[in-house]
C-alpha cells in the first residue's frame, strides 16, 4: 500500500472512530480473524447485545444480566466464575478489540460505536441464538 | 506470610475446572486476595482461552505452560489426564534471603 493510500485510510479510520481503528489496526489483513475471535464466545456476544441497548452498565449488573439469561444462581460458584471470566477474560478482550470500554477503577462497562458489520452480526445472533450458544434451528429469520 | 522461603504454592483441580480458573484461583490464594481483586487481569499476561486450548486440546499430550505475572512465575499442566496442576513461585524471593524481624 502506498503512503498516499495508507494516509487516506488512516484519516478515514479516525473519522469512523477509535473503536474501528482498534479493530482494524491489526497484524495486516487479519481484521476479520480478530473480529470473529472477539465474537467467538456466547457470553461476549450477549455482552455486546446488552451494550447495544445500554450505554453503560456496572460490572455487577452485567454479571447479573448474564447470569439471569443462563439461569445461574447469584450465590453460586458458577456466578463467581462468570464474574471472574468477565474481569479476567471477556471485558479485557473486548476492550482490546475496541468493542467496549471497561474502567477497572469504577467497574463501569461502556459501549463503543461498533463497525456496521458487527452490529449486523449481533442482530442476526440475537434472533438465532439461544443463551447457551446453541443455534435455535426452529426460529424463522 | 509464611511463604517467604520461596516454596511454590501448588493447587490441584480436577478437569471439570477450566485451567484458566485453576490459575486464577491459585493466584488469588497466593496473593491472599479475592479472585476479582487480583493485581492485574490474567488477560494482561496471556489469553486465558489460549491457555485452556493449549492444555485441553488433547489431554494425553504433555503440555505445560509457564509464564510470569505480577511478581510470580506460574506453571500449569495436566497430570495423568485427570488433574490440572498449578504451581506459583514468588520471584521476589529468589534474589535474596528472607529477612527476619
């Protein structure tokens, strides 16, 4: 890619927002790989779907939402493991990919503006997927 | 803490516990903190999903993973295809003798 072309691309990335730049500024050509890896988890998809409807959510409330979707008792070890996965895996990974922001001091999760492709796929997922990640083949699109 | 002499902390879990959770539990015990209050998220050191995948892809394969996080070195492996072993060693103890008050 020539300098002129890459400069144009960078300007366009800045205009589309930092979140897209973070997703797209990856090791040459593997944008789609990173995008699929970010979404390759049922909980991560449901986190992003929740943030499409809620600009911010506390870590506690988010854990509660996910647990309720999965039928997990809030007093159980499974709930604790869900929280551990949020803090140690899902939130840092999604933040790394520019798909949300997580403030570790305040424990607040904030939505980021998402690339159109991500929005479309999340919409599709919300319709087709059950909370445990199985595809509900009986649902009509 | 009674572990100034640098003895490794060891945790054994069965395979129903994912390796990433065994590691986080071991770190929490070693740091004497809640799993949600560790110094840094595990993701800052390595991808927890990659860790699980490396260790569980074929349990019969001997794989061990060693990495540094905070002031410790962590080693995790599958033993006898039945258990996950995590060993946490304090690296700050290596440089000098413990002091006695």
